[in-house]
C-alpha cells in the first residue's frame, strides 16, 4: 500500500497497528496450546500490517463484546466483527469477508424439530452475552426469552446446566459440543447468516475505512481468505462474495 503519512497516522496513531482479536469465535480465532492466538483473523491482521509496513500488536479478548468495546473506545485500531447495526454506532464496517451460519441446538428429547418453532411463549434460548446472536435474537425473538451465557464458548455448558429449551450460536461450535456431550442435537438448517467483516473506530473517517475495505476485497479476490480457511481446517464457513457481486 502506498499511503500518505497522514492517512497512515489515522489508521495507526501509535505508530504500530493494534488488532482486536476475539477468540470466542472458533471459526476465526483460537488460543493454541502455548497460549498464542491463531486463525483466519490473525492471518488477515498480519497481512494488513505487512502491507502497511507497520508493527502488529494483537489485543486478545475472549468475547465479541470486549473486542467491540476495544475498537469503539479506540483501544485497538481495527478488529473482526459480525456486522450488526448496534455495533455500527461506533464501528465502521467493511464488506464481509466470511459468511458463518448460526444454528439452534436442543436436547435429544426436545419436541422442537424446526427453527420456526423456537420463538414461542415459554421457551428460553441461551446465547453468548454480547455476541452477534445475542444482538440479532434480542431484536427478532418476540415471544421466547433469552438467557445469556458469559461467552459464546460457554453457551452449551450453560444450556445443559439449565432448564432452557434451546442454545444458539456458531453452527460449528454447536456441532462440536453436540459430538462431545451426549443427548444433544442441532435443528436442521440455520436461523441466520453472520456477515463477518473487518471494522475500525468510526471516528477514523471514510478514507481510512476505504483503505480497510479495499484490503478485504483484495484478500477475497486473490484467494487469501479461502486459503486461510483451508489452512486452519475451517469447514462450514464460506468466503463472502466480492462487494457488489451477487451471492
């Protein structure tokens, strides 16, 4: 990238660029055995820093809500988020780079067989506090109640220890938990598609956002995002279409 010093300073006012990383979404980031983060979002962060010619600092959180807060408060220069209008109050989003399915999980003996049956009076749905699923379902559920687990990875454990009817979250996380714990099953299909994008503090301005948006489009177009998904063994997530292209 050939950017002016002023624009570079807008993107990284401390002279290094700080990436907010959420390890609560295993599709995009996880902690390795040595405690270091790895995943698609880390690969993208390193690529961006390299193209900008800046040192990268990873600011790691265990929930999406904490990651969102860090960028909103400009304690990080950019991050990786599910696009949501609530978050958009303080964050400027690029077009998505990955699409992720959100699914429901129930007990094996549950009478629920379809996503459309979830939003009924008397049902309780467990979601990760502050997650994209929490934000979405808080708007969309008109009859069912929401119970919030401390984080997305804690959703299923919270669910099995409660009397709740449904757990909601990343399809792959729910599938892994259902394979690990007996007596659970996923409802068929999906109840939403998460548009996973990059974002920066809204106060950084339109020009800085255009730089980040162009980076995302290039990473999709050249195959970098697809290669990163494959490299990390991620299944069930799809590379988002190029901005302006039909899905």
